[in-house]
């Protein structure tokens, strides 16, 4: 029997641009169904949202924000908590920009001036554990607060893997924010946690261990 529900299931950003109805069914209707079930069995729930909600530049961002509103609405019946994740990378990653670069035979880049706040999966897990213990009513952004240039990251990745960089034209499914870095003061204050900005160190380990190989057993 579950004591606590962590809801991290969703459709990704690019899929949301191609199949917006499916995105809504999974990210919104799915969230309401789960909240209703938690209410029925009186279980607390932690909703995994995304920093994408700040830009609302995709169906995904809007549906995730809608999930946040529903989580807050259900607080009249059950405890609900919300965290927003920022560009998670690490073991088994095949969905992020870094994961796709590893799986592809080339490094595709739309705009080298775009930036992201990359967060290692181990830090995300620790942050979520601390939210469950602290139970803050404020929404917590889990990130490093460090802005990384995709252009500089692509160059590093190219040198490290020997893969060429290929510039690509922007498509509708690439309608994402240009700059991405977030304040972490609330995270530090409310859950007493500050992830280390260790992108290149952890990424180096991932490449050495082939952690993005979808056929590898961990």
C-alpha cells in the first residue's frame, strides 16, 4: 500500500507540438484522474512539473502549468506538493538535448546562443526526497542556477565524442525558450538543498559509461 504518490508521467515537449490533444489527455486529464484517485484513498501527492511553465512556449508548458493549478485546487481535500525540474540529464537519459546528442551520430544545434540550466538526475532525486520530508506549500524549482550555453556545450560534446556539429533550421516543434536559468533561493531556504553545478564532470562520467545506451541493462 502506497503512503505517498509521486506523479512524474507526462508527454514531452516535442510530442506536445505534434499531438496536442494527446498531450492534454496525458498531462491534464491524467493528472485529474490521479488526483481524484489520491483523494479517494486520502493519499498525498507530489506533482513533478517543469520550468517550461515560465515561458508557456509549448502545449507541454501549458498542460504542465494546468497540472499545477489542479494540484493546488485539490489541497482542499489532500496534501499536494509541486516541484519544477530543469533540463534533467544522467543515467538512462534519451529524451533531453544531451541524451539525443549521445544517441545521434551528429550533434544537432538550432541556435548556439540558447542556454539551459542542466540538473544531474542524482541531484533531482535528492531534491525530491527533501521536498517529501519538508512538505513545502511553495512550488520548488530544482536546478543549479547556472546558465550553460548550448553552443559551448555542443563544442565540448563534439571534442569529447568526435561527433560533428550540424546547424539546423528552427521547426515548429522547436518553439522553446531561448534562455533558461532559474533562481534557487527558495529551494535553498525551504528544503535546505543546493545542487552542485557539475555538468561537465557528471557528463564525462556518463559518456565513459555509455549511460545513454537504450539496450544497456543497469
